[in-house]
C-alpha cells in the first residue's frame, strides 16, 4: 500500500476539547496514524499531521472536516493567522513510492466529497490547481473569510472550483491540494514590535526578492509579548532551515533586535535537521548513513511503515552540483538508474540545441520543428525517470524491511515481488527512451548544422551511455527475480532486444 501524509489546518487553537473532538474520528480509522497535533492560541489555529494509505487517509480527513464544519463558526473567530475556512487548508503529500499524481487524485476526490456532502465551496490549490493562479495558497486565500464573503457574489474570477458559488455562512471556504514536503518554521524576536517582524519577513520572503521558496509573515504573539517571523519553507533543499534562520537573525540585527528562539510547527524531514547540524557544527564529510537510527532501519531492527520510504525530494529539480553531491553520498538512492536517466536528459538537451541551431533563425516551423518538440518531450520523460528510479528502489527497500519479520506472509511477498519488478521496469523505460532519441537524432543527422557537429557526437555518446547503464541496472534486478523462480520473460526479451540494437 502506498502511503501519503495529510496536514489539515483547522481554525481553532484555543479550545483543547473541541480540537480533540475534531481529531478523534481520525484516530478511529484503521491504518491511519495521527502523527502530531499542534495548536496555537494567538494564531487561533491547529495543524494536524496524519499518514496512511490513500483511501483510509481520505476517509479520516473527511470525518475530521465533518466535525469542524459543525463546530467552528468563523463569524466569532479572530486570530493572527490568515484564514478563510473552518477547515482552512488540506494538503496531501506523497510518501515513498506514492506519486504526486496520486496525491492530486486524493485531493480532488476529497474536494468532491467536501463540496457534495458538506456543502463547502472548494478551491483546488498547489499541484492540484486547475488554474495556474491558484497554485499559490496565499493568492487563493486573499481577503480571508470576510473579504471573500463580500467579493464572491460580484467577482466571477474568485468563484470556487467546486461547490456553491458562495461562502458557507459559518465554515467559509476550504483549499484542498497536493504539494511536496513543507516545513513550517517560526522565529521569535526579542521585541514585541510587530513592525520589526513584518520588515524582516519582507526581506526574507521569496516573492519580494528574499530567499527562494520561502513564504513569510510577521505576527504579534500577545501571550508572549513577542513578535514572530512565521515562515513556510516550500523547498528546504533550495532554502534550508539554517539559511532562513541566519537571514532572519541578520535582518533583525538591523533594527537592534536579536532572535530569542525558533520552533518547527508540525513535522519535518530529518535531513533538514542534518543540514542544519552540518552547517552550524561545521561537520566535514559527514555520512548520514552512519547515524545510529538509520543503521538500525537499514538492518530492519526498527519497525516502519511498509511503503513509507523517504521521498527522493524531486531529484530532477535539484541544481546540478547538489544532485552530484547526492549521487556521491553513501546512500542507496540516487544510484545508477537515476544517473542513467540524468545522462539521458543531458544528451537529449544537447541534441535539442543541435536541432535549434540547424533551423533557420526566427523560424519555428519547418521539417525539424517536430523533431525539436519530440526532444522536448523526451527530456521531460528522462527527468521524470530520474525520480521514478529512486522511488522504485526505495519501494524495494521498504518492501524488504516489511518482509523480514514475516517472510512467509504471502501479501508481503507479493508486494516485494511487485516492487522489484517495478525497479526493473523503470530503467527499462530509460533504455527504451535513450534508444528512441538516438535513432531520432541519427535519422536527421544529415540535416543538422556541421558547426555543431561535435555537440551532436557528444549528445549521441551520452544517450548511448544512458542506454547501456540503464540496461545493466535492469539485468541486476532481473537476476534477483529469476533467482526467486518468477516469470520475467517479457522483461528479458525487451532487455535482449535493446542490447542487440545497432550502436
């Protein structure tokens, strides 16, 4: 079973009994784990983290929404945090071998239930957005409950994606979507002056020229007589915790203010803390594989969810230097399969450059135009395979861990076999694509500009290497399947066909 995380935010942060009434139905759904409940009185908001298989997780979240819609009245709600709904935002996050497309499917299925059964208007946001301007949650929530209540009847552009074209009288509007892992991070300043926090937040915020993939707001936390810089790090690989912390500290110093402390709201990947430890401790050549808990997990000595392997964090989106660092690390993923797909993407991109220089300048049409389009699609395909390969191998590792304590369990055995077969199919897809792109470039070689001939040679060499490396990966995985007596004739035949293809 594929696992997902969901982090619904509810507009209640003061009544502990009400919060428990909201969370209780989720605790009763078999297979769903309530990982964390964070509540904040000043923000008047609770953030609940749950994980589980998709269908069960969806049911758990819907049951929570039913209670929240019944119990929360936004007409009597006031807090520091922006909000537009009793259930304000519900993001689904894929874990392990689960895909973003599957998370989007869950988001849209929940949206259908929330609009149809609870009468809630729904905005689809993030990766699940149907309109590009609704990818950004801040843009979706602009105006909040009161503003949208007045705006919706007069502005068709703000109409919800599903449900009634009006604000629910007490529960407002909900945003439901899908996204990668996000870190909610707050820094408290040694001042109660919210103006300072807002100036710091402006400097840090990505859209205002600050740090990439960082959203930030300044709040006054009255119960502590402190100002707070509240941030969402939407891609902690691009802007890690320590960099966000240091920029807040430096900006605050401009106003004679220091950092008192910081806090994480909800859950975060352990690698984010390791990044901060390496930075502040100035660790040299730190091998995260030598962390005790990771060693125990690798040895199968600690229980873990069957398919909750770490997400490879969209490897294809990493800067080249960071990707090669991840590749060089002593970790199982990314490995040769991801490297082969990345090399294929490089070869395809270089081939696209050759085709571009072989077309008349300023002429988007002509006999080479379809070739250029095919290469663009192929490059996207290779980048997807970079991530797919890492996910497929992590799924194999998770299935092996699950099988160790109960090796005769038929269901777990079949899950492991399926994961291993998928780990062979993904590099096979890489090899097929590399072969197809090579043939495409060879077919049109005579029409290319001789001035970029060396670039074409390099592109073809990269694609050949991608194909050979991917096939070697396939062969390794097939050996294990054959040793278990499983039928893999179709994969073996395709392997031999691609091996026999003309160089």
